[in-house]
C-alpha cells in the first residue's frame, strides 16, 4: 500500500507562513509544501531556499499551473 502525499503551495511568504502555517504543515504526516508564491521575487526565492521548498513563483496563475523556476 503506497502512502498518499498531499502537496501544497503557499500564497504569501510573510509572518503567518513563517510562524504558523509553515511549521504546522511540516508536522503533518503525508503533507508536503512544494511551492510558494509572492509578488516579491526576492521574498519568494528566499522563503523557498530557507525552507527547502523546490519551487517559487511571483504570479498566482503560475502557482496554479505549476510552472517551475529553476
């Protein structure tokens, strides 16, 4: 039996995701944050790098579609 993983993308990289949402999602088994979005490119990149999140975006439509920045 394979374990189901629910993948999440955060919209916003502010204090709420730093202190509440991010840490909470990290504790949930079977849950993985795979992308973050912020209109501020540097904020999105920094958040993704600091939290080992593979993808970041500056447009919510990109997050919905899943186009990755490399």
